[in-house]
């Protein structure tokens, strides 16, 4: 008796390994272990610097097989600077290549997975779905046009309305939509997407890097006599880290042993350093960004881990990806993000919550953690880690994607709504 035919899945994503990406090779490998045939259709790696990675050059087509996964790389215009025109060229060039390949060259798949952002990938996937009748699962990681507005990437009201209209067009044409938080689903339903069409599948962390942290802590890492609250990641306008400096000033005035450790880079790093020096904040330490493989050592050395975003309706329905990494690390969280991310910490019992952009609330929460018994802090970390394993882990998330792919592949092909 012959074994059942393997379901063929086409993963359409502009960014893929060796670029930093959450839904990359790690997801493709697990899908293959689940019994799927997987082809990844992506661009030549250039993100986030906008320059081609060493060892790559733009070709019409490049195929490689990695751990049984076929990776097909298509030409694009490599760029990731602040020029809107160049950024559009970057997005549009990959979408055009993906559309041509998907329509005329790709082996027919049973299901197509499309990763958003950028929106142009959704446009290409929708057109391929229309002409080749391949059901599409659309994974929304950034809510456009809201993210464009909130981050300042696009401020023109007419352009934002146009992006919103294209989003609605894509939403109608894909078969299922996956979002990273309950708030994303609520917003889509408010905008007319049928609730039954939307699934919430939480993101996962880079578990391999966290499980075997490499590297050593620098001499500048604070000693254990301080209560070290670590922020790891990008320091941009969205993170509103001036609030952390305001909280540090309050804590310094009251003689608290809390010390904020700021690990990473970003456009706001230099201004933050200047401000900390000007205010003579001895309880704020800036450390340069390190590879993801080394971040785990910093997380384990910290006493608590900080998430902070500025107060914005979009961020109330966003769960920053560092939340999952922090929970997987098994350390108490100090969640200074309103909404869904705060709810995650409350549900897990894995930390404390403070209001976004409220320095006094952040200082109080930090001081409360510093004065919590070590056994209670350890219990918080354990709760966070257990919650991650049960609800957010890689195996859980990719397992749910696999169920969705099997269901779509077995359904009679019909126009999406």
C-alpha cells in the first residue's frame, strides 16, 4: 500500500536566512519534519543593511537545497535606507520576480504561505492565487498602514488611504489570515474581515540560540550587587527609551539599587547616551549589540528583562518579539507596553506590568522587582518559561500552521472571500 502524497507548501517571503528572520529556515525545517514538501521563494539576502551578503550576487534564479528544503532566490533591488523611492523599488522588484516565478516557473503547490511585510508580497500571492488557484495563508506581522504611520515611514494621508485600500483587496483574496495577537484579529474584524478567516498564532523565539548561549559578558556589565534590568534590542523612536532614562533618574534620586542595562543599537542610541551623560545617570549602562547567539548569556545574567514601547493604539495590539525570547529565557519580565503584551505577562504570572511612557510607574515597578525575594523572582521566571512552552513555543506555532496547511490542502478549491 502506497504512502499518502506529501503536501507541497510554497513559502513566499522577501526575507530569509541568512537574513535575520523569525519565520525562516527554522520554520521550514519543522514543516519538513511534519511531512510537508517545502519550497521557499525569497530574494537575495541584503537585509537589514541593504547590501548583498558576501558570497551572493544577483542572478535571474538561484536554487539551493538546505536540510531537504528547496530555497529559490529571485532578483531584487537591494536596499534598506531611508529613501522612500528606493524602498519601494526594493519591495516592488521582489514582488515582480515572485509573481513571474509563481505564475510561470514554480511547481504547483497545494498551499502557499505569504509573509507580510511588505504588502507587495501579499499582492503577488493574491495574483498567483487568482490565476493558479493555490490557496493562500497570509501571515501578518505588521499591521499596515498603521505601522507605517506609527513609525513615521509614511505620513501622507492620501498614501495611507491607498495602502489601506490595497490591504483590503489582499485580505479579500487570500484564504486564511494569521496574526500574532488577539488585538490584530479584533482590528481586522472591525475592518470587515470575517472572524472565521483569521487565526491567532503567536510568534516564537530563537530557541536554539537561547538554549546554548555563546560568548562572555563584557567587563562593563554591572555587578550582582545591583538589580540589573536588561533591555535588549533596537533603540528607535518606537521604543521611547527616554522614559527609561526618566525612570532611572527617579530611582537614582531615591538610592535604589536598580540599574538599567541597554543592549543594542539604533537611531536613538547616540541621543540616549548624550542624555544619560548630561543627567549623570550612573544607573544606566549602554552595551553594543551582539549576535543573537550571544544574547542569551546577557538574558541569563540579568535579574529582570524590560520591554518598552511608546504609547500608541497600534502597540496596544502588538506583542514585541522580544517578549517571547524573554519568557523562553525564564527571567521575570517588566512589561511596559499596554494591551495584549501586558495581558500575556498577567496570564503567565511571569512578571510585572507598568504603563507605557510613564516614568513614575516604570520606576515603581522596577523598584518593586528589586525588593522582591529571590525565590519569588525565580518563580516568576519559571511561570514565564512554562507559559512559553505551552502556548508560544516553536513546536506549538509551527504545529498550528501545519494543521492549517493540511486543512486548506484538503478543501475543494474555491474563490476566497
